C-alpha cells in the first residue's frame, strides 16, 4: 500500500534530521575539545543558544551521544559528560583490534573484492606521500588521519559481512577507540612520525596478507597493529595534566596496583596487648 507523505512534512523531517546530526557533531567536538568539563551537567538551554538549533535536535543529539558513551544519563534526568577510566579506553582499543583482525582473516579466506583492495591501496599511497615529509604540519596530519580512516573503513567491508561491518562501525564510535583517536594527540611527540612509519608498514603487510589469502597472518598483523594505539594511550596519559590534549583529560589514570607482599597495618586494639598463648 502506498502512503502519501506531504512534501512539506518530508522536508521538515529532513531538516530535523540534518539539524540533529549537526547538533550531534558539534556537541561531540565541544566535549572532545574540552569545552565541556568532565563530569559537568549538560544545560540544554545553553546548547540551544550555542549551537543554534531548537531543543528537539539537541535532545536527539544528547541521546545519541549517550548511546555512543560520551555522555551518561543522570538519575534525576538530563546528561553529564562522562569520565573514562584508562582501562575502559584500553579495552575499547583491544576490542577494535580483535574485530579488525577477524575481519581481515575473513576477507583473506573469502577473497577480498579487487576494487576494495585497489581502494585500500590508494589510501596507503596517500599516506606514503604524507610520510615522505621529514616533519608534518597540521594539514599533513589531517591528510594522514583522513587516509588512515579511509583505509580502515575499506578494510571493515572487505569480509563481505554486514554483521561484522556493523559491529566495527559501532566500536570505532566508542570514545578513543577509532583508528586515529590518539594520532593527532601525539602529533608533536619527537617519535610521532617514526610510529606512523611502523603503522604504515603494518598497513602494507596486512593488505598483502589479504591479497595472498593468508588469513592467520592478516589477523595477527592487525591485532599487533592495535598495540600502537595502546602505546599512544599510555604516552598520552603519561603527559603532565596541563599539557594533555583536551580529549585525553576525559580519561582518568588507573590507580597503581597495591603490593600483595606488603604487610597490612597492625590492628589497633584497646587496652594492653594480649600475651602469646605459647608463653604460658
């Protein structure tokens, strides 16, 4: 049965959807840029004025960012900016590495489409061109991020699994779990370009493994590839708090583990200590 939809209603719905997406994108940027403090309650009215949309798209954006994990719903209503433990972020990176490794193995075993291999190779050619520079400026860093994200996006679809592609899309939206999450954060580190060169070699190796139908090799390379992101996380967290990138300030360091061999403090009893029974 055909259902008639008034063109004006359709246009209003399209505009509402685009406003929600714009509000979601700008609100995410405000959070990751440190404009909204970790743990701070979100004021809808202030966001309406700041982003320039009505409350309906703002509420839709808040709900979506709560689903992504950047916000948490408060018991009394409303939302607050989430604070993440270092372990949560590390687990999200590990999950991405596991899923990407599985995707690469299936792509190798099933045979990746030639056009996907060519598109991924073109993205790596762009990265090679960027890394020919001995020092990268901001524009070149952005070129690297765009090409890196394109490579991983193409990689996610090579297995031909809608289920796996959907789960990968979900996990890379987790805070700090995307392939380029800590790349720009480390842009000014002395060894930053060296780490990109190592990562690029892994990109080339995994693409070669997929093309050669070597599933176990492709999976192992991408699992190892995620360890670079883990190292970037540790180095970002090791920076002094005032010097950390704004987004990293949402991550709380793990407390150092207690020493299991350390003696517990002696109990503080009342009165005189009892004599040892063996003394009698």
